[in-house]
């Protein structure tokens, strides 16, 4: 069983999607995202399997939550630097988002 100290190790931050492109080399349908996490963290890249619920056009400007302190992960020829958070729902992966606009880099606490 996980304890609260385990949760405290995760650095979960709000970021705004700067760009989203189809990730043609991924084994499963995915997008390559560039996400702005503010001055402290900057812009990070992520591969996200969210193609069933989102188009690349609607992702630009969308605020999301992501784990920013996992080690980078190589996916095909792309280095994914953060883990975008979502729920595995009947219609596909649904992103976790703030319900009002907040500052990039705000920390989930």
C-alpha cells in the first residue's frame, strides 16, 4: 500500500500545451506535445496517447497536469520528459485539467 510520503515524492505541475503533433513513429497512436511549465521548469516534451478524445488543434493552449520529476523516457526517436496525467475512460484517455486558468508551474498539493 502506498503511503502519503510516496505521494509527496511526485512533482505534479500545471502546464500549457504550446504545440501538439501526430507521433507517426509511436507503436500506439500518440501526440508529441510541447508544454510550458513556466519560468522555473520551462518547456518540456511529452508523448501522450490521447488521440481518441483530442485533436492537435484543440490541445494548443490547453492547461494540463503532468508529473515533471520522472526520468526522461525514450519512445521511438523521441525523448518524453514529463508524464501527462489522464483517466482511462470508456471514450479514451481524458486529460486532468484545472477547471479555471492558473499559472504555469503551479504545483498540485
